């Protein structure tokens, strides 16, 4: 299966659809990632705080897939942003993953109360220059955080991974990203099951029209907007369903109907000010 790629401004590319291991228990991770790789995923998104990097690494090692055919993301946690701690943190992540480099290293949250995210970004630039990460970006950053790290270093993140789904479309961030050539990665792309996304007529009607599931419609909506997605599941049949989204295309009217679902109270996760 050929999954389209998205280009970063640093010249690297990322598969637009991947597999996320947020909340996959460490003891289940090797099996789940192995199944994802068997199904055809080549982009895996993990993080130090998920405590399952070892399982990801074990699955990669057992797969026999050449390293250059895989795209691996991990993230720097909030309590490792100060001083030289980011260097120790990437060393630990690489050791657990069994890799010499990750394809994308992200600052997981700005953690503004700690006031270390500029330092962390400076260290990520050095980590990239040392070859331990091919590309560097951020997660959960708001426009002021983004502008501050760019002003301090002259280096723009290649990506910002944010909560984004039909009820919470973050247009301030997506518009800023478009203007600065920063790619948006959608976490919680299906709303984490915290509202009845699939019962909404705009989604259910599109699913019926194309003979696909509501989840496939929502993933397709993300893809057609150019967003990068990595839905999580530990069930093989759902892994297969989530990757099977390239045989149909939503119409402009269907896209517009889902675009119209954005609402002020649509957030289901934490805000950038709450996580420190």
C-alpha cells in the first residue's frame, strides 16, 4: 500500500498516515506495533512519557523492515526541558528505541510555567545538527510560543502536533502554520471517543455515500486538508480500516459540511497552559 507523504520545509518527508501508541500499554506495544507494520504502516508516533518506546523498538527490530523505510517520532517530556537535559533525554529515547536517530523529535508541551521551552528548542536544534533527529518540531504549541522560539533561534519547527478534530479545528493555529510552512499533525483526530462524532449527519451521510465507516470519513477529511494523522488502535481490524482511506475522496460539499462542525466548546483534551 502506498501512503502519500507530506514534505517538511527542511527537505525531509513524512508519511501522512501513521500509527500512534498513546495509551497503548507497554506490555501490549510490541504486538500492536508489529501488527501495524504487518498491515502496512511505516510511520510510528510515540513519546518518552508514553513509557512504551522499548516496545516500539522491539517491534521495529523484529520486523526486518529497513530503517530508511520507517518514520519514527518521539517527544521530549516537560521535566527534561531545562539545561542540558534534552540531550540526555534523546540519548535515553534512542537507547530504548534501539535506533541511531529518530525521524522527528518534538517538544511535547510548551509547559509555560516551567519557562524552559526556548532552551529546549535550542537544544533540539543541536540534537538535529548532531544527527540524532532528522527533523525537529513541537507539540501543543500556541502561536506566541511558536513565535518566541523562532525569534530566539531563527529556526522554524517543521511541524506542530495539536489536538484537532471536526469539533475543534484550531483555525488560528492552522492558518499560522500555513503562512509559515509548518505542517499540522492532528492528535485525537477522531475526538478520542469523547463526543458522538460518528452520529453527526455530515459524517454519517458521507460514510453512507461512499460505503465506508464514519471513522474513515473523518480520517479522510484530515488527509484532504493536508493534516498528518496517526490514529491509535490495538485491534487489527481497526488498524486495517484506518489505513484503508485512499480509495475514495470526499466531495467539496462533504468537506464543507464537516468544516462547519467546529465549535467553541469542542476541545476534549488539555490546554497548553494546563500541562506543565
